[in-house]
């Protein structure tokens, strides 16, 4: 009989199986890990060796309370961003962050301390979380916040589920004038001008991000398209609320040779030169603006049977604009090829002890898994360490423990707090075994 497996969005499997129930409080009593929709790319939501059963929060998805006067929402950990958008956009509210997909849970948003296109202005999700209800390793149920058990709260934001099982989340939503987006996009010819334009857009636009051609070299290195957006005012937008978009599905796993250096080069050239005129302005459906990859279900099947990894790093402002050029130069010299290379402007570091963003430029790229993937990630990590940056644990599957320790000066404090709440390290994951060297 074939052993069941679980994988993250990168489709790299480990032995594992989910247990589901609407009663997450009961389900989490003996769990080694709680998992949402499995949309973290790497192994952060996968069970450790020898403990294949994980608790799924997917059925624990109720809204428990909402206060329209303040925008404060309390919901179970399995409540999804998709359902939040569906319920609250027509009512004049939105989530405080806009990550790359809406098919994630509130519990996952806390565990990864997700960020979005507005990080330069509004920070990551943890900045808007008011309180959590958790089951900690010894079985107790704990309410924590900035005032109650503040160390546990800080370690849980971005703590990848290693400090306790998140059962309920209380956060503050934003008011919006309409559920439509006023968007601009601009074609830009090189990485240096791209970063200048990204920084110039920040004070004027709440949402910014860009796609760049990571294979172009020389004077065209880092050419791409910059996207800027804000919520449209009533006089600019349709009177009706936007309907959920239809999403076709990639029906099967594509052959591994489909995405290679040549197909990526052709795709990138068509996308860049197809952006005509140079600057576009329009009113957009919010799903199309915030979640362009969600328009197609199971798009991760495009990367073939071995799956893919997403490498996401932040290069701090202190490293200068040249850090992005140095990163892209190393990537192209090492043979990296990605159709999806996203660049964002990051603001202040959050209070979460392992939260990813810091002031600087975030670069994220999808890399098909090949025999040389580990060597490529090692080389990128060594550059990121030299530049003073770090990687995003919600995307990572290949970083070595010594590289992560060199990137993360906050790690000793996180480990101290984790040891206080879980001295036997009962809560762990495939990622914590790999990076933190937990016992399997």
C-alpha cells in the first residue's frame, strides 16, 4: 500500500496525513503541528520524520465576532482570506495586508506573519493582530496579545507554528471606499531605475510591487513592470460589487522540461514588450490586482513532477541599490531562470521575532527543482548574508541551518522563548528539524 504524503505548494512531498475536524481545540490536543491550506511553499507546514499526522484547521473556519465601528474581527484559525474578502469587500472593509494568494488561513497568516504590496506603509499582518487564542505544548489554552503573555505573542508572529497551535485570531480590518482598485502599471528598462521608481511610488501609493525579467543582462538587467494601486473612490468605480472570478485548473502535472531557460526567456520578453503603452491606468477587479496567480488553480503543476521552490529574500536599504543588481548578476551567472520574479518595497521590521521583512527590497523567484538547486540556493544565501539580508521561512525548503543562523540575529531570543513554552520541543515541523535541528 502506497504511503500517504503531504506537500507544500512547491509539491515536494514528505510522509504525512491530515486529520480534520470542526473542533480544532480538540483536534490539536496531541498534534505535533497544525496546518492550514498548505500554501506555504516549502516544508514549514509539513510534519517531521516519524510524526506523520498533522491537525488541519481547514474546517475550523467560523467568524466569531465583528465590530463594524472599529473593524475588529475575531475568527477561527481556519477562516480563509478568500472568505474574508468575499464577505467584507462588499461591506466596505478589507484585510490589512494583501499577500500573493487569498487561499490562506488566518492562522497561517499569523504563523508566517505575511506581508503584501502595502508593507512599505502598513507593515505585516502581525502589526494588525490584536490577540490570539492558542494551545501551547503542555496542553493549556492561552490568550495572548501585546499585553498578555507578550513574549509568546511576539514569538508566535512569524514563528511558523512552533510556539503553539493557533486556534483563534483577532485582528483589525481596514475601511475602504469601494471594493475596486484604481491601478497604474509602467514598463521600466533596468533594475536601478526600477528601484528608484518603486521608492518614489511608496509615499503616494498604498500598494506597490513589480515583476522583473531576471534573465536580462547588461543595460537591460532587471527590466520589468511596476504596479501601483489604491482603492477606487465611489466616482471612479462601478456601483456594483465585483463578483468572484472564474478560475480554470491546470489539469495535470506538466513535463519537467516545459519550464527551462529558453521558455522563460521567451515568456519574459513577450511580457515586457507586450506592456503597451508604457504607462497604463485602469479600474481593476481586486482579485486581478492583488492575486494574479490565483486566476488559475493548481498552477504549481506547471513545474513538473519534481516541483519547485520559491526563493524569497530581503536586501536591506543599508546595502544600497546595487545589492539588487548584484543578486540578479549572481542569479543569471548561476543559471537561475524564473518566469515569476517579484520585487517589493519593505518598510519597518515588525515585532515578530522571526518575521521576514525589514527596510529594503524583497525579491522572490520560482525555481524548478533540478539537481543543482541546492547549490544555487547556497550561493544566493551566501550573497544575502553578505548584504545583511535574510530569507522568508514560509517559502524556504533548501536553506542550511548555518546560513539561517548567520542571517537571523533574533534567533537566540526566539529559541529562549520557545524553550520556556515548549522545553521538550513537542511542537515541530519538517522545517524545524532541517533549520533548527530539532530531533526528528
